[in-house]
C-alpha cells in the first residue's frame, strides 16, 4: 500500500502499503499470535488454521504498517483468510519495527536485506522447508525479493497489487483519478512533515478513500482501520533503501508457479504494473478482479478464495 514512493510518498503527501495494506478496531478478530526472537529483531507471528502441510505466509503492505488491515472485513462476510484457513495454515507477521513486533532501537538497521532475513526467520520459526508465499502491495515487492534470494523454499508465489520490481516504476494514479483528494493531501504535507500527528492521520484517512471500487466497502474499511498504527520511521528507512534495487532481472529466473493478482480499478498500483510482472515471469498466471481496487481479498473475498485455492491446490 502507498502512493508515489509507496507508503513513503504517502507520508510525504500526508497519505500512506500494499500493500495494503493499520490497526483494526472492535470489528477485527482478536489477535492470538506470539513473538519470537529472530536473529535481527523481535517478530510477531499470528497463525490461523491448523491444517498440516505447506502454510500460506501472507506479507502485508506498507512499508510501515502492521498486518492488521488485512483482517478488515465487509460486515456479515467471512474474510478470505478465514476461509483459506479451513484447508491450510495462514500465517501473518508484523515486519520489524511495526505493530506487535519489537520497536526499532536507536541505530537498528531496517533495510530490504533485513526484511528478507526476517521473512526467512519466520519460515524457519514455522519449522517448514517449503512455503506458499503471498505479498500485498509493498509486500508483493518483498516476496519477489525473498523469492530471488531463497527460491528453494518457495512452492507457490502470489503477488496482489504489487509494487513494481523497480520501486520508482510503480504507477500511481491518485492525482489523475482523485485530484481533489490529492489537493487536500498536499495541503496537509507541511504540518505532517513538522510532526503533526493529526495531519498525518488525516492524510492517511484521505488515502484510504482512494483504494476501493465500491464506496460502501470503502466506508466499512475506513471505519475499521486506525491510521495511528503507521510507523513513519520504518517507512522512510525502507523507501530510502529500496531505490537501490531492480528486481526485473531476477523475475526472469523464477521457476516456481506464480500467480499475479490485480484489481481492475487499483489506483494505488495501476494494473499495468501487474501485467508487466506477469509478462516477466515465464509461465505465470494473471488474475484481474473486475470489482476491486487495491484490496481484492477484501472487496471480492469469495472470488479471491476461489482463485487462490485453485492456484495453490492442496496444502499437502
């Protein structure tokens, strides 16, 4: 989740990653995870479902958000993750410095390499050799980077509204589709840069309104997600580091089954980005959700589950 420089640019514009991707209020299920000590950080992991076999590890957007926005649901609708968890374990974790994971300490590193190592630590903590890996928004970029470094651990790879393999080539459509909203966000940028928490929260709420196809689902999401969980220091550290990398040459090396998902009306990451990722990964599948913006697992959960289950097959 995030605009321009990703969540980074959001902060610069008092907006938000991705992927989409916030702490939830009462509508969210209670957290039942636990922390463990990874080599470089204390990480929080939540597992839903008890089925044996290969787990589905879900990597949230940002950078700078925890995973809880992924628990938002349309009232009266079971979340896609809970349905998927009936036949496999679904694993969430908070990236270093975010949510229930340990806060960044003075001088603690927070780079792409650290994020890859942390995800590898989560896999090892689960005690499995192979994982099915799904990344949303900035999380899509992270899972592609992880897969480039640890292809031996990937059974299936799924990206959802992923940032471009070269960070700066991510296509944001906010100013073209929501010019009045962009103007309001620009008006908050100065106060936000000075550390005004109210301006930052207002910008994030503005941003949340740009992510959806259906207004009623947008409103339900905004009512559930608290923008105060965004960690600006994590976002800024990663956005600075990510400018160094280009994953495009790595995608051509992927040999594992890959599914690339986008929402037809994704304003946060234009569908053209997903299409280019699909074309770069030989044999990959492309799924376009026609009534979704940046969060198809939230806006079209039943169709999302059908698509992902058909791709992943049995967890055993």
